[in-house]
């Protein structure tokens, strides 16, 4: 006889990011989950809190020259360069499938200018199917793309421009490659963001010393995975104390302990990124394990945990 299921059933996992309601705090990060269709046979998509397809740009992008990825001792360096087929192909080939999924779909967009962000937002809102937008103002390996995330004035300006033309909830994805991330987060909040996402990858590089060459074709790329978790936790905690909007935690999250640490540090929910590459089923596992962890500390809702770090 099988042992009775001891998973608590009275735990409220719902999360609200401004105007965006999620069924639970486990999302998958943009760029690590394809367009979701590729993962449907591995992950029960309707169990996830939300899905972020790979970042979309206005025009197609071929991405950076190889090599594009290099493994490190505790993570992954990537320099993909936002390789994608552009907004026209996304709407024609992927949006209908995403529209029919029984979970929140947050579309990640990136522009070279404020006007490009605005056009992308308007077209996606008109097409329907997106529950929210994530503004990728922080990609570290695309020329010009990181400027919006390193300058508070520019960040506020682009968020405000999108907010003014689009009614969808807006998440601003921030870079850790700044001196004071809290000031950038406040600028995003002032611009009208419903939430901020902390963090994108850390700028790094790898070297082939024998060949005396950089290993990435673009020389530098974004470091992700377990190596950046302490930095991401710090950023989440600092930003959560500085803003009044929800914070989404990203960076090296792979275990239930990781999830709970980010929640306690101030994240309202988390995105799973690099871990998807070596265990594509991890997001579903974390959703299943979360209620027991909540019950262990006497919490009955996500709100009982978020930002409860003691000093």
C-alpha cells in the first residue's frame, strides 16, 4: 500500500505582482525555456506560476558569433546576443500557442531605443495573449541594450513610455552590473513598473590562456547559475527595502532552499533559469515541494514568508 499523501492542501501559494495574479511563485526565466512548446512533454506547464519565453526584439537578430556559451566551475557564461526571429515571427508562430496555456505568460521584450520598446509593447497588447511584459533593460551582451538598466533616468523614461502606451502589467528586469541597484529599482517604480526583477546575469569572461584568446566570440558574456546566487540575494534584499512594489528573484535558484531563501530575503516570487538546462523538470518539482516547506515554518500563504528576514 502506498503511504498517504502528506502534502499540505491548505497552503495559499497565490502571488500578486501589481495587477498580475500568479497561481504560485515559481516562474521560468526568459531565454532558458524556449517558447514553452519545447518543454511541454517534460513540465506540467499549467502547474507553473508563469512562463517567460525568450526575449523578443523588433527585428530578427542572428545573435553573437560563437562560442556563445562556456561552462564555469559554478555556473554558465552565455553570450547569445538575443538571438530571435523578431516580433512578426513571434506573433505568427508562437503567440497562439502561448495564449492557450493555462498559466500566466509574461513576454520579455528588448529594444535599442525607447521607441522600439513602445512599439513592441503596443503590438503585443494589440495581438493579445500576453498577461504581462518583462522589459529586458539589462542584457549584458547586446550593444546598447544595457544602458537603460544602468542609468536611473533612462530606466524611468523607458518604463514610463511603455506604461503610457500599454495597459499590460510591466516588470522591469534589472542588471546587477551597477553600483547602486536600489536607485535603478526606484526609477523603474517611479516610471510605473508593477514589479522589478532582480537580477539579470553578471558580466564576465573566460580565457583560453594557451591560445591567448577569449573563449566567447563576443569576448564577454553573462554569468548565471549557482555562482551568482549570493549576489542576487543581496540585490533582492536591497531592492525590496527600497521600493514599494514586488520584487522577483532571479539568480542561481535550483533547490527548494534557494526558493525559500529568496522569499525570506524579500522576493514575492522567483524565476528558474540556468537550472532548466541540466534539469528541465526542476520548476515542476519546486512547485510540488513548496507547500511542505511552507508548512514546516508555520506559514499558510506566500505573504507569510516574503521579506521576513530577521536581524
